[in-house]
């Protein structure tokens, strides 16, 4: 029994060391008053975080569809709010 518990603890320790993707790496931003992604930082609606770019893009396309083709979206990777809390700084932005 002691050997079983030691083996189980070792397995749990190794599982904790495995590099797993950070949940919510991609953030969805919806721009209701634009038909193209803005080139400069502008007011957007931050909606949610997603584990993959594909999930974020699908949700963004769904927002455009929901608003009858009005607006556009962008997905940002590793985004953090700036001091103003209304703008976000992202490592990368994708449509």
C-alpha cells in the first residue's frame, strides 16, 4: 500500500510539471461601429477569452452575424488591460 501511495504521488507530481496551454490565451474584441479592423487603438467591447485562435474567430464571426453584418472583431493573444482599463495591450492581433 505504501508503494501504491508513493507511485500515485509521483505520478501527480509529474502531471503537474507538464506544460499545458494557458486557458484563455486569445481574447475577443468586437468593434460595433466599424466594418474594418481599426488600425489604431479604439473603443471596443471586450467579450471573452478563448483557448485557441479558431475558437475566438468563430465567436467573432458569430457576433458579426448576430448584429446583421454590422461591426467587426479582432482576436488578441495574451492581452492585458492598460492603465486606463478601457484599452488592452496584446502581444499579437489577428482577424
